[in-house]
C-alpha cells in the first residue's frame, strides 16, 4: 500500500474516531451531517442535543397524544355498546306502548348515559396513564438515561403497593363489574346486606346509600357480596290482608278486588304508579288468628311502598263498610274451680301432729356365738 493511501486511511480512521467521540457509536444523521460539513465534533454534538433529541421527544409526545386520543375514542364506543346491549335486552317486553313507555325509555336513556360516562372516564384515565408512562420512559431513553434502575425500583414499589392495596383493587374491580352489568344506579332502592336504602352515588370504589332514617352509608364495593334491587325496571306491591275465621272468604276477596280495581281506574294512580291491573291471588296462609288473602300490584319502580300504604287505607275503609273484621290475637283461658276448692281445703301444715318414731335396742353377739 502506498504512503498516500495509508495517510488517507489514517485520516478516515481519525475522522471516524472523532465522529464516534462526538456523536457516539451509532451516530444520528443530523450529527453526522453537521460533523461532515463543519468537522467540529463539539458543534455536531451540540446540534444533536439541541435539535435532534428534542425533536425525538416532541415526536414521541405527539405519538402518545394521538394513541391516547384514539384509545379514548375506542373506549367511548365500547362503553356505549356495552350499555346499549344490556339495556335493550332487559327492557324488551317490559313496558306497554304509550306515554308510560316514552317516560320509561327517557329515564333508562339517562341511566345508560350516566353509566357510559362513568365507564368512559375510568377506562380513559387508565389508558392515558399507561400510554404516557411508556412515552416518558422512551423520552428518558432518548437522553441516554439508564432506565433499568428506574424499572427495577418501580417493580419493587409496585409489588409492595400491590400487597398493601389488595382491598382497593378488589373495590375497583367490583365497582367496574357493577357498572358494566348495571346491577344498580343512582336513585335505586337496594339491599346490600347490612344497609337498605336509596343509592345517592356510585363510584368504582364505594357506593353511597341513604337509609330511611336519613343516615348516609359509604359501602366499599368489594364488601358487597350480594345486591337486592327493589326498583329496577318495575316493582310489585304485595299485601297479605288477614280476615277472621268466621268471614265469608269469597265475599272478602271480592271486596279487596273491588277496592284494587277502583284504584286502578283512578287517573291519579292507574295512569302513573300502577303498571298493570291488580290481582287477588287468593288464600295465602291460615294463621293463628286469621286467614291471609294476598293482593299483588305491578307498579313503577320505587313506588310500591306508596301504593301499599294507599291500598291499606282503602281496604280498611271498605272492610269497615262491609262489616268484615280484621283479626287480632286472641287467647282463651280455662279456670278450674275444683282445683281451687281443693286448695282451700288443704290443711295447714302447722296443725298436723307429728309422732316421733320408736327407738329399738341393738344386741351385738360375740364371735363365739355366746
């Protein structure tokens, strides 16, 4: 090899070494271009730090923003689809045609919208947190920051937090399934075991319930093992009216049915609170004091107790007019005069003479029989 070629090769090696010192082992295009144009390693490195790396950070941030927006839009569509599927399947065939159906559909639409908004808000927040966490780690990698210790520390912290927050995670998962399955919503009257009342707020962690005495209960969703909903889609007023045993039962059933039909025909009740004509199902039980006749009425959600109170008032007034007795506990007492007479002739123990038993002597013989 000639001396000129050797000098050229040495020059190239020197330039490659300076380029590696300035731009690193894997130099970027901008750093390489600036170095080739100026031959200044410091200027090339400075250009990379000032132009290229911030540009990468901006591009990563823009990509995270786009991914986050698309993911949130997808979550909104999925949440609406889930809510719409659950609602339509459960509403089919429930309401009759007419103004009542229009009002019911309007209320159900509000309820579905509230559930969709809650699910969208929660899932969007989770997706946003995950996307931007990954984007931040990528941004740190752009500036040659070793993220290995950060990931290791985050993993250890995550394990520790996971062990300490199992209850919170359980609450969140339970709340998520409650919303997806539409087990209850704001305004429903529910029974969750220790508490029965009206739902005032539902979140992923807790459910706020106000009972009949006005006390507000905050129940963690993870502690709800079962839910009884008294006011979802429709309710039922159920009355067991007792009459005495000497009452003509068919006549009493007729009176109860007449009172219920009058309430059904009343525009104040039949067109709003009552959904179907009342039915007398017949004899429910033979009790200790009377016979129970069962009356059932299908009502709008959460108004069954109001309907029951009005029916009790009207049935009591109708029974009074018809002379039908509402039984009450009765007890028959038997008095034994003979026993009392014998008790009066019982002698006083103080007047009874006692006789001391006689004493007998005991003869003991010796062993020889003398």
